[in-house]
């Protein structure tokens, strides 16, 4: 005679377990965004969307006190033509897939990279001072790092970010969340061949400074006051060989402690604000 199975300690007699409540023992699927749209979650990302005049087609607001707190932002979206829907928190949680949505998710047209032609036309007809400052990301595939780099680029006054078509993070909802609005405001140019694009930058008078831990010169010896591009490589591997060879100069961050390197988004912020410091100083002199 087979031994009788004991009930699970967290399941009362006559009561199905939480897993058993769902068909096939699986957790409920995350709700899908409306057709052709992308979820934009978080207060800053949604507000940036509205500030650009890009009204989302639909907005989900968390039920309860969160909905009350977000009423003003939701009303701005409604006045822009968005349909408002009140949704339970667990539904927003599943859609955000663990990211902090802060009680609001908007559905908007997905962001798109700008092409090389737009970049060359902009640089060839550069209309004003200060000279262009560009950020080149080689092999940054992590969406959190990509979003943080965009945020730093926007804060430091960068005029555009250049990424390769391959080995690059997408412009998705998580990037928009981490960038806190910078993904909407910062032009991101996607190029087919990064080394070739860097050669074109040189032809247009842009000085290209790459970052490498083995470089002899310090970041603080670099000159960013003219037309400049800063190149940041992938965390761990750094720049690819052809990218490194296409740089005019290489610099490193002087490290005083026991750690040998910084997260790429942190290093990007430090480098960009050194460039901003130099450029602001040259204007005031």
C-alpha cells in the first residue's frame, strides 16, 4: 500500500495552493502592451514623454492611494488625448517585470535610433558655439548602463550619442526608465561601422579621445574644449581593437584606491563632467 502524501505546510485542507490556482501551475502572464506601442514606466519617464508633447495613447494608473498621488500627471496625459485606466498593482508589476513603475505606465510609440545621415548633416552644418561634444559607446549592451550613460550625457551637455548597429543595447522601456527622460531628449545615432564613422568624425574636425585602463595619460590631461568625442568601451573588455586604433588619444581615470576600475556608466559620468568643466571654463575665460 502506497504511503499517503502529507499536505504542504502552507496549504490548508480543501484549499488550492497559490501555484495550483493558475492553470498548469504557472504564474499569470505579463499583460502585453497595446499593439505597436511600448510601455514607458516611472514618473520621470512619463513626465518627459509629456513634456516633449508626445502624448501617450493609453496610461495605466495604479489603483488606490498611488492613483490619487498621480492624479495630476494622469490628467495632463488625459488632456493630451490618452485613455486612462485604473489597474491593480500586481498587473503593473507584471508588465514592468520587476522594475519600479512608481504606479504609472504609459504606452507610446517606441523610440528609434537616428541614422548616420542625420549625424553627418548636423555636424557639417554645425550652427553655433560651443563646438560639438559627442559620446561614443562601443559594446555597451546592458540596458541599465546604457540608460545611465544617456542620463549623464544629457546632464553634461552632450550633443549626441553614437552607438554601433551590433553589440549595443536597444532603446527600450528599461532604458527610458533608467535615463529618466534623457532617452527622449538625447539624439542617439546608430552607425553600421563604428571605426569608419570615427574616421568620418576626424574628417569633420572632431578630436576623438578613447578611455583605456592601460593608457599613460590621465583624463585630466585631455583637451575637450574643441569639437570632441569621448569613447567608452564595454565593461570588462573595453573598446574593440579597431575602435581603439581609430582614437586620436587614449586616457585613463587615475585610481587612488584598491579597486582597479569603475562601472562604465560611473566612469562615463566622470569623464563627461570633466569635459563640461573644461568647456565651461574656456567660455568664461
